[in-house]
């Protein structure tokens, strides 16, 4: 019985350590994504977006990976700043749910915006690392 209990405790500690490490990795990916959007960093953005990403905005507008990259490079959608972030991250083996409250400033089609948003994202872990699979935001 002690042996079984010891194995259970060891597994719990191992999984807990894994979850904490991956939570930090997911948070780092979220921050890299936001920085890539502001910096117009196509290489990083392309690496962080899953090929089948659905990138939803608070207006109901949904972009594909191709749309996100093209709109960023063309200047149609320009992110200036992400601030006042607060996160809740739930990580399991190959997926993570990120809930974020954030203020976003930028320009869309020549019109400036400054929005307080609640964002929910689904991140998937694969051989490329953590990639954004789905995102949806709503105005606060």
C-alpha cells in the first residue's frame, strides 16, 4: 500500500511540475504572439499561428492564418500596443486554454481603436511548439 501511495505522490508531483513548466511556456507564446503583432514580425507570427487558426475579433470578424499575416503586413490592421494584461491559463498535455483581459490599441483600415477586451484562446502543442489554434475576443 505504501508503494502505491508513493507512486501516486510521485506522479502527482511530476504532473504538477510539468503543468507549471508548460503554463510558463504557453504564457511566453502568448507574449511572443502579441509582440510579433506589434512588431510586424512575419516569421514569429507564422510560427505561432496554427495552419488552421480561427482568429476571431470582438466585431465578429474572423481571420485565417493567411488573413492575419497579410492584413498585418499591408497595414490594414496594425497593432500598436497590448497592455493591462491579466491571464488565467489551464494546460493539459497538448492543449491550453488562455483567458486574458487586455487593452489593445491599434489602427484598422485607417481608423484608430483602443479596446478593453476579454480574449479566450486555444493553444495546441505539437512538434513546432505551442501554436494558436483558436481565438475569440469580446469587448469589456
